[in-house]
């Protein structure tokens, strides 16, 4: 198992209830497949460029420890979800773990 940072950008056109269901769905998926160490809800932010006619997106970040095969399943689910306009999954190495712990007080173990 390795640590991953998963950033999900949700369409701003979804309702608050739909957003909570979506975040809860991916949170439950990650808990079944591994362990979530930390998560951040950044909220609605302006996008760097227009995506699907949207100027804004709702950002949510998960720091989790999961298997590589689970990452592929997660990518498939995110690709198929129309409410997710972008996502990014990054494997976190030890140097990045130390940086997160020192700079932002995020403990991932």
C-alpha cells in the first residue's frame, strides 16, 4: 500500500446535497479499499481555464493509503462520473510526506 493524494473537482452546478453524496461515495470507496488519513474541502474556486462551460469548480482532496489496483478502479469511477469535471491522483513519496507534516501539520501514517 502506498500514500496517494486524490484531488476531485466537482461541477459547480450540482446541489449541496448531491455534492455531499458524491464526496461521501468516494470517501466510502477509499475507506473500503484502504485508509483515509486526511481530507480537505477547499470549496468553490475559480478554474484556471473553462472546463465544460464552467468557470468554477468545487475542490475536495483526500490523502489516503491504498493499493495500486484500487487506484485504477478509482480512476475508472472518476472518469465515468459526469459530476466530476477533473481529477488528479498523485503517489506521495517519503519526501512529500515529510514536507506535508512539517509545512502543513498533516500527519499521514
